[in-house]
């Protein structure tokens, strides 16, 4: 089963990573989840700033690298690990909104 970490590793736009501001986490009906969206955007931003994603193969490796290279508290890193492990049910590209919707359980 794919998770939200896999999106980071696999999805590219014109061979570049995506802008986390263009990502929205939704349920399968398309209802946005602002808490998960903000958390995912935050962790992706931290990954882009502090670590080389090409060197990580699992969410746990990302969290370990963030732990080494940032002063983030353990509870924040724990939440980052949870969002990266969140099962991915689908991806919807909404070009009219300039968004990529990541579908998770509601």
C-alpha cells in the first residue's frame, strides 16, 4: 500500500518536486482536511530545507534525518512520521485550481 511519503518520492512536475502549497489532503469525496494539509505541507517544507530526500527510503529515515539536522521537538517529529505513513487512497490533479489532492480516509 502506498502512503503520503511515496508521493514525495514518486510525483514530479516537469522532473522537479512539487510545491507543498499546491497540495491538499482530502477524503475520497473531495472534502479537504485542513489539519492534515497543514501538517503535510509543514513536513514537506522541512524536508526540502533540511535533508536530501534522495537519501531516504522510508518515512522513518526522513524522521531520523530531521531529528539529526533540526531542533524540532520529538512530539512534532512523531506527528510528521504519522502523516508520512498515512495510507494514500488516490491522487486527483485539479489543474483548474492549481492543486494536487491526496486522498486519504476521512
